C-alpha cells in the first residue's frame, strides 16, 4: 500500500458516510426514555425535597434554640455579676 492509500483509509475512518449518519439518526429516534423510570425518579426527587424541607426546619429550630441559649446565659451572667457585687458590699 502506498502512503496515499493509507491516508485515504484513515480519512474514511474519521468521516462517517451519509449512510452511517442516517443510521445514527434513526437509532437516536428509536431510543425513548422509559416512563416508569421517569416516574420513579420524580418520586425519589420529591422524597428528597421533602427530606430537605424537614432538615432545614430542624436546623433553623436548633439554631434559634442555640441563639436563645446564648442570650439567656449572657443575661444570667450579667445578673450574677450584679448580685455577687451586692453581696460583697453588704458583708
């Protein structure tokens, strides 16, 4: 084989013929998504969304509870310092 023949064969391998392109289009059309799989995926997605909403609610409630704890302890600490100073002055 000459180098020209080799180059021609390589080019033929790279570029699909019109027949091959037509077959590829028909194969793409024949492949259809399965409805049952989509329904199942939708159900799974909905359950994940519901779980996300539930977890967000838990997080927000826990965060609010912690913020209240910090405020309450800061207030108690301030009151403790006030009353501790009063006890020392009275003694």
